[in-house]
């Protein structure tokens, strides 16, 4: 038996050390180094020998001149899911390894199972270490009535046994649900530990690269919101996509955190239904309720998440503080930025909100990070404060600075076009964005503003 080596790995960033260290020199965290046992060379040979035994042609690398390398894109596998294809950069690249993360119960397994059931032209091996075959069968019956012959399910936790089945079945795509439940005999620790996750992921990566078979790994999210396991898990994979959303809301967002074969600015939106996940091709129409006419504290903002423009409904409630300290609460929006905007509203515009509770919510359960939301947040707060509704034909986009100025935002033409498409008649935009903008192409009326006071005057008169 090969002699085992002892190493210490930071569970936060993956930094290695020959001895235990109190503070990680890479990420600065304390008490994050954990002892792991590494078998000499045996774990590293597992994937290569498995790929060779499975009958896959091993890829060999040679040094090439830069000018001799072709620049064409790799052929992609169509996932028959427009939202997933967009996030992956056009489809799944052969030989790549993708990590799909998300909170428990958010729908990771549902998304992967639903997508793989529609790939009728590929032999797929779905490895589940969490659920039984009977549970997966019931879920598949709920998702679709057609169950192709090329879709195979394996309930197994041993990495060595998984590679034996890969040799026998010769799949063209492998799904591991989840990587935290898989263990290899070469590492003497329980499944889900740093050593096990690290070695199993590395073995699957080498198998994908040497055989050309793409591998999809499903991972869990910790309570801090990061992927469970060592940070090296995110480093070794080609693509990291995260499934986000609130379990109590219908909508889910598929966001790319890392992508070696495409852009990380793409995102996909799904709606959770009883029979699975439905793609949302036009999220604006679903996020706007159209029932807020005559209600105060509601403002519509034209935002861009990734490369997609859509309109979201911002809701605010301002009331007298019932306790000594006023409450500031934000759902779907940055709490610290809300405090900054309230300070601007009080200092630059003159509205006193120190003794009032302020609650802000982004409708639909979405979390929006676009700074163009600032103007709609201020408008919704002021609308609720004076109990005056904003007309339903108005929307806005603009970033607010500390001096009360309305700063320009990116890709204003797409924002205006989206608002016009949904029937809005007026949109407030930063004055600086009017430079180079051909407003004659739009039927919607543009209201350029330079300060917050001008925007509020246009809304409330």
C-alpha cells in the first residue's frame, strides 16, 4: 500500500501547507486549516486508468506554435434549454466540467434531471448519491411523460464503482448529484470532507479532459452562501453556475460565476411550477403586476442583470417608528445602499425620515444588484412617505450619487427599448445619457434629469 502523506488545507481558499497554521496567509482567515491524508499517486491515477479502461480515446498534448493553433470555437452540445444554453455560453463544451451550486431545496436536481431527460440524442449517466432510484423515477414521472432509453440512473457513492459503470455503459455525458456524497477508497476520510471532495473532483476532472466526456457536478451551498467544500473545487472546474432564489417565491435565477468558455454576465430565469421549471423568456411581463394603479410606494425601474434588460417593481413602505430605534429593512436590495439613499434623501432633498421605519422590497423575490435601481428606490420611498401614487405609465433608471446627482447608467438604449415595448409612456433617464442617444427612434417620452430633485419634480409636480 502506498505511503500516506499528511497535508493541511485551508477550507476557505484551498491554500496548502506542510504544517498547521493559525492564520491563512492567502485569505487571512483564522483556524481554517484542516488535516487531510493524501495517498501517494494512487488517487491521481484513478481517472486516467478509468478513462483508458472505459475505451475512451485518451487525449495527448503536444507543444504547438501560437500561429498554428486554430481559433475556432469548440463544438457545443445543445441542452435544449435556451436559458441554460445562454448561461453556459451557447451550450455544453465536450470534455468540460461544470459545477452547479445552490441552496438545499432550490431545485438543482430538478433542473439537471429535467434538462437531461430532454437530451434524447446523448447517452447519459445520472449518478445520484442522495436519492434512491425510486425517488428519481417519481420525480421523472412528474417532470415529463417521455422517458428515453438512453437515460440511465446509478445510485452509488463509491468513485471506483462509478468508473466501473462508466466503462460498461460508455456514456456521452455524466451527472454527479452531488459531489459531497461521493468518496474514493484512496482517501481515508468520510464523504463530504475536504480531502474527499478535492480528490473526487480532481479525478472526475482528469477523466473529463482525457476522455472528452463532459461532467456536470452538483454541489451544496453553506449557510454563508458559498459552495461547500474547499475553494479549490471552484478553481479546477471550467464553469461555475449558481441557482438562486427564494423557496417561497416562484422565480429562480441561474447565474454564471465563472466560465472559461463564455461570458459571466449572462443569467437565466425560471419559474417553479408543479410539473418542473418553466423557462421565462420575457421576465418583465411576469415581474410587473399591473395592479398597483392608485397605490403609493410603488415605482418601476428598468434594470439590466447580466445582458438582459427587464423592468422590476420596487415597493416601499414608510411608517412612524413604533419603537425607539427606526427599522431599515430591504428584501432583494442591498441594505447598506438603502441607508445611503435615505441619507441622500434627507440631506439633499430635505425629507426627514430619521424617526420613521422604512421597508423596501423587490417584487417577485428577485435580488437585483444594478445601480440603476437607486432612482426608483428613492421615488418609491418618497411616494409612500407623502402617500401619493406614481402614475403607472412612468418608469425610471438612474444611479444616485452622494451629492444628490443622477449619474449615468450603462446601455440606456436597451433600457428605454424594454420600457417602450411594455407600453410605458414616460421614462426618467440621467441627462448625461442623452449624449449620443437618438431619441427620435423611440415613441416613449424621455425626461432627462441631473439631480434627484428634478426627478421627483417630474413625478410629483
